[in-house]
């Protein structure tokens, strides 16, 4: 079981207000509160009955579902299912960023105007505002499913924890990408094969068999293999392995050792990882890591 919470903003991440993760298995009441900015909650696994706003109807949410709440909206959740895991992300668009010691403001409290700081100006080329306007969140919105969000939250977690250059830009672009997927899911729900593909991308570091993938899709395993290969040119398990090695290459390029990347991607044998990595990239993990340190990426 794990849980972590980062409170912002700070000099490195001026748009963020908070970011966290929890998979603790107990009833977790989140009492009514407000935020200065938007909040996005992404459910990694499990299911829950939630009442987003006081007086609103209860809604069922599950793995890959997203709840986005608008600034200043009183909201709270009660997650009644054991085994529910979820990320949360708070951010403020626009040039005026409120400054507070904590992100959650109880009850009707909002940060007084005199404590606000105008210390960040949104680059119009990467503005979040047009995406938020198209999603049109007046109070809250539930979007289902958004499997791409899993990878993006893990990427943001890695960047927040790291000391690598350009991490602020990567997090900013990750939020833009997340909002783009939310807009896409609202406009056009995914078909089953696309859901499977994004599921494999999001869970590429986990060990899984064909039975689990077929159960997720609701398809017979043999039919899933034929249909998936016809569209994506690889059977599901081969696609998952390729996605796993791409994730390993990303981790090494960002400073992880070959051993750390192998462990994160579920390889128990260093020799097996080295062989698979070489077959996929034409280089050994150590050679790729050396080029990454020298700034010569493949």
C-alpha cells in the first residue's frame, strides 16, 4: 500500500497546485473542500460509488475513469471499495496563480485576493485555456474511459520526482495531452480494440497473460488475437512487449540505469532484458544508457 502527496505551486511547477496517488485499502472520505484550480482524479484500478458534490446523485466510477472538477466548486468523495487506486492532479490555467500553503480549502473558504500572486504568464502556444473551454466543466464532469491517462500520470510522477532538465515543460505538455484525450473521449468514445491498445500502453510494465487482456476486452482470446493483429499488425502480447521495451528506453534516456529500467518494466533476468532490448533497438541497454548520458539519443 502506498500514498504520496505533493503540494504546490513552487518555482519549478508554477501551474500545479497538488499531485498525489493512493492505493490504501480502506474507506477514504474526502470531506467537502474547494481548490483554486481544476482537479483531475484518475482511477487506476477498482471501482467506487462517488458523490462528487453535496446533494448530487451518486455515480459509479471504475478503472480508467476520470473526474474533473472546476475551480472553486465544493466537492468531496467517498470511496467505499477496497483496492481502489487513484491519482489526483490540481492545476491553475491563466496568468494569475493563487498561492497557498495547501491546495484544499475547507468549506466556503477561498484564498483572499491579497494573497494571490501573478508570477506566471501562460505561453499562448501551450495555453490550457482553449482545451478547458471545449471540455466545458461548469462544476464537474465524469469522462469514461480514458486509459491514456495512466501513462501520463506516471510520466508526471516521474518528472516531479526527478531532477532532470526540462521537467517543467514535460509536465506542462503532459497536462495538455491529458486534456486533449479528455476532449477526444467526450467527442468520440473508443471502440474495444482501441481500448485494448491503450490499456496495453498504460499497463506495459505489468506482467499479464492473454486471458487478462481478453477479460478486459470482453472478447474470446482467439478472436481478440485475430482482430487485434489485423488492425495493429501484432498480436496483443507482442504489442505489449514492444510497448514495455519502449518504456524501458524512455526510462534509460531519462537517467535510469539498465537495472532500474529492467525492474520497473517487470524483467526478472538482466540477461533476458538485455537480449530483448538489443533485439528491439539494435543496442545493449548499457550502450544506449551511455549515449543517453552523452546526449546522443537513438
